[in-house]
C-alpha cells in the first residue's frame, strides 16, 4: 500500500511538471544550504509566520484603524508613489523599512524577467489562470483559508485581486517606479497578517483546519503558493518544449525570489536554483495536494467565472483543458465532468499548436484558430483582472466570511 501511494504521488508530480517528489509521510528535511541565504540549517517553515508584520496589523485591527488605512491606500498604487498621508505612525515606520527591494535583488535579472514574461505571456496567463488558479483549490489549507475568510464570500472580487498580483508581477515595469508590484506585495503581506489575526476567530474554520496553533498563512503556506505558481509553470514550459535560455530561466526564478522576500518569507526558505525549488516542492506542494469540500466549491466558482468569457470553446473543452494541465487525478477530485472528444483534440492539437507557435513546426495544425482564441481569451481574462481593465485595489479585511 505504501508503494502504491508513493507511485500515485510520483505520477501526480510528473503530471504537474515537477520532479523528485518525496514520500508524503516524510518530515521536512529541506536544507537552507540550497537557499539564497545558504546557511545549511533545517527549519520547518510551517512554524514560521511574520513577526515583523503580525503584531502591527493586529493592533490596527483592534484599534479600528483598518478602514482609514484602506481609504488612504487608494492613492498608493505605483512603486514610486510616496506613502499616503494619514497613516498611523507605526504603519509608516513599518512601510519605510519594507517598501524596498532586498539588497540582493539584481535589477538586470528583473529587467530580463520582464522581457521573458512579455515573450511568454500567452503561456503564463494560461497556466497561471487555468493551471495554478485551479490547483489552489486542491491545496487544503489554502482552499479553507480562502473559503472562510472575507474573500471567500465574493470569489469574483477575490479572483480579481489574485489576478492583480500576478499581472503586476508580470508587467514590464513590475519593479520600476511606474510599476505596481512592490506596493501590491506590501498590501498583500498586510492582508495576510490580517487573515492570521481574524481567521482563528472563525468557528467554521477552526473546525476544519489542520494549521499548527490555529494560525494560517505560515512561510510554508506561502512557499506552497510559490510552487503552485512559479515552479509549476516553469516545469510545464519545460515539458512543452518552450525555448528558454539559461539566463531567462534564472531571471524568471529571480523575480519569484524577490516576490517571496517581499511577502515576508525568510531568505533561508527561498530556493537558490530551480533544482532546489523542485526539491523543495517535494515537501511543500505535491504530497499535500488533496480535495476538500471547500476547494470543490471554490473550483466550481472559479471555472464559472472563466466560462463567462467567450473563449471560442465549449465548457467541456475548458474543463478538459484544466484536467490536461493539472492531471485527471485532480480533475476527478474536483468532479470536473469528462468530455472525451475534447480531450482527444487537446492531446493531439495542443502539442502541435505549441510547436507551430514556437517555430518548431512549419505546419499549422488543425484547430489552430480555436486554440489561439482559447489562449487569448484566458489571457484577456487575466489581463482584465477578472473584471475590467481598471486597477483592482487590494484592501485589508476586517472580518471573516459572514
């Protein structure tokens, strides 16, 4: 039975474009020697939260200051914007320390990552939206945290804010003064701290969570999200035969390293290479994937939002494509209906579509226009933040799901 379980995990890891998947029962043993800190220690990231941010946000919530902070934050959008007036002094002091790139950030690599994101945009938005977005619903802790927090009651708004984070990271000027990503990361980090303070007060969440000490969104949970996004997408691009130079691969990783730092993840947890990231994902992602009632409900809502956009395909095709990029195991967990005619078309047509787009085949495949409209439709859904072309503000919550 143990060998069968391990084979299933390995199969799922391979389907997600990940390798080196560990035994699900294996304790955390990833060494920080492979991190950007290179300190060669072993620390469980699920016992680490955000000591710099959590007490601050807790005090703001307890003092009723969050609504005024959210109002002030409306004018704080670009990285180069000054901190807005009217913020509490302790929040100003905190932001003055964290509202900057880490000392080890390499602006040349970040600029190269921006160009890579532009070249890969069609694939990235497809995988971020239909791959990573749906995968998040089979990450039990993440699904439960989302479902029982304030955002779970309005998934269209929640999805728009998630799209905002990914869009801001992928923008050409993401880390420049005209970009938004540093500000968006700071607001997201503050939001995480608010959820840590609020969710433990939810009886419904406490009844289902397995979070240590009933505190959500640890460094380990943020690492899971990174692997469901960056590591997963990198693995898929490689498995599809997408051309990437070594410099581009390194730059794509570096933008995620900076992103993790900005979200409050300790440097000794941030992988220094893609090899280290894949090894870490063996502990922080694949063995932990599983269905939950909350996740099944969230997946249905998210796929319903996607169905509102004309992708030039049937709903059955859309759900089969989700199965194709995630695995039938995950599709079965989420009870996605089968459309075997569409699946046959995808399995033959998608590799041919990629080969033609990448200049690896001179033959335009049958169904090229259908695949092209599908991918472009998903990209536009992502680029429109799920709602409109306007900026979607990230607000700090003051309560849980009603």
